């Protein structure tokens, strides 16, 4: 069977590379949010200094911003014509 480019199958808007970059960006964003979560105390009278850890103040927001940048690049980078 010969596959013809003029078949009735709809073409994808982006190439495989774009979709892989989108998936990587989504994973980086999810990792950033996971690193922000957790810890802390349910007792309002207890101070938990873990809220000010390097992981939550610097690493997690940086990962979310990098993930968003990857997503924007994936959308703008060489879409299929």
C-alpha cells in the first residue's frame, strides 16, 4: 500500500520536535510546582523556616519560568507550513 500525502488524514499543526519540546516544558513546570509544595505545619502557632528554603524561593520559581520559556519556544519554533 502506497501512502499518499494527499490522503484525507488531517495534518498536525506542529512537528514532532515541537510536541517533544512542549512535553519537556510541561514536565519542567510540573517539577517546579512539586518543589514548591509540601512542608509547613497546619498549626498556625508554629513557625516553619522551611518555607524560606532555597528550593522554594529560588529553584522552584526558576524552573517554572524556564518551563514557560520552553513552552513559548516550542510554539514559535519552526511550525509546519
